[in-house]
C-alpha cells in the first residue's frame, strides 16, 4: 500500500509554468527531478497576476531528508545546478571567456588553458569543486541594476556560499574549492558585503594554509600539488589571497584619521607626498570619466574603487583648506568616478553615500 501523501493543489512552479504536477508531498516529482524549489503554499493565502516568479518561489525551501545529505548527493546537486543555471558546455565556455577577458587580467589566480581542458569533465565526472567555478564566474560578471544587485544574483551568491560550506563539511579542501572561496570573497568586496568579506577572507587564509598553498619553495609546492603547472597555479592563488586580504584591511578602515604637525620634517614630507598622490588620482579621475567605455567598466578591478573614495575623504579632511586644490572641483571629479564605478561594483555606491553624509555633516 502506498504511503505517499499528496497536496490538494498543484505546486506554484508547475502552475506558473503550466506543467502537469503529480502533487506529491513534500516535493513534486518534476521539481525534485530538476532540483528546483517546490511549494504548495500561497503568499498570504493568495496569488495575483502581479506576483513575480521570484516572489512566488521564495516562499519556502524543501527540507532534505538527513539520509540525502551525503557527499555523492551534494556533488550531484551542484552539477545539476550548474547545468540548470548556465546550460551546456558551450554556454559554460562563454561564461569562462567573459571571465578570462574581464576578471583574470587583474586577478590571475586560475590557469586558463587547464581550465578549458577540464571543462568537458563537468558532464562526465563528479567534480563538484571544479563545477562551482563557473557559478563564481557568473557572479563576478554581474553588475548592479538601478543601484542594486538583481535578486537572481543575490540568490546565486547564497547558493554558491552554501555549496562551499557543504563541500567543506564533506572534508573537501582542494585548490579549486580554494579558488571558489577567493572569487566569492572578491564578489563580496566589490559589492560592499561587510562583514561577510572580512569573515570569508580569514577563512581563505586558513584553507590555503591547510592545503599547503602558502609554501615558499617551488619543490614543496610541486610535491603537494603534483606538477609544476598546478604548483604555479597554487602560488598565484596564494598571492591573490594575500593581496586581497591586505586590500580588505585597508578598505575596512573607512574615513581618514590622518593628522599631521607641520614642524616635523618627515611629517611635512609625507604631507607633500599625500598631496601629490591625491592630485594624481583627481587628474586620473577626470580623464577616466571622460573616456570610460562599457568594456572598461566590465573589466574594472575591484581594488580601484577604494583609493578614489580615500582621496575624497582626505580632501574633506586634512587637505580641506589646502591652497593646492580647488576642493569642490576635485571632490566633484572623484564623486563622478565613484558614481560610474558604482554601476559595476556596488562598493562605489556605498562609498558615495558615505561621502554625501560627510559633506552634509561638515
């Protein structure tokens, strides 16, 4: 005798897509097969024609049976999500092409040739850590819409973050998983996701040390990773972690606490150096704003946003009355660049809002 229980209506996803639903509880067979959220609940008891798919499908998540939370099932779920979200090998390759054209030049932690060589393995082998890389590539290619990240990208971010935790729980710690961690942290930094970026960056360092990617000698790296090519990729990944971590420590220090006494020769020299640096950033910002193209924005490094903000804060602070600057013009140039950068990385908008608060309060 069957023990299956059934809902008294079709699920929301099947209803929206006009599919035949078997109403099986807790997840209908079709939603289970394609690994999608299945819900029979109505939002506030009703649905209307204005309800978006995102609003409807965010009602509830299926709760997996504990027996299903195995390493093999996690691997299958990740592979299925990659195929569902991105598509076939041709589409995944297209995602990778954009990544290597826009992100890789300023953050080269992945080996491009070996990545493409292994790409077809996603469809024939259970390699969940490698399969996650294309999802991370999609995230880093996302741009804000109307000063916000699209809901789809926020959901994908949560999904990828959860997959990383799941693989970690199955005792996976590979170079590919480490690279996924780092790329996710770069996404968090670029879009001003604090304290998430601060927390994940610390985890990256420890994961790299546990893996042996921080080894100094070439021989040690080759012994750990099995080949000169893999050893070089591990070294590049470690360097990326160090650079990103140091940049993050600077980024988290909002504002400017620089204070100087003019009588000290060294301090006076430093003051002059800061003025030179700020002047260069202002001039570069004016040129950038006049010549920027969509392709330039697409490839804009995450780490370029913070120095623009920092220069503006210095102009609002210690250089406020410097005869060397027309502060209003200089800050205006930096604000325009932050506004432009904010269309690619949400951190630009975060910094711009902080500058506006400072100018109002000063």
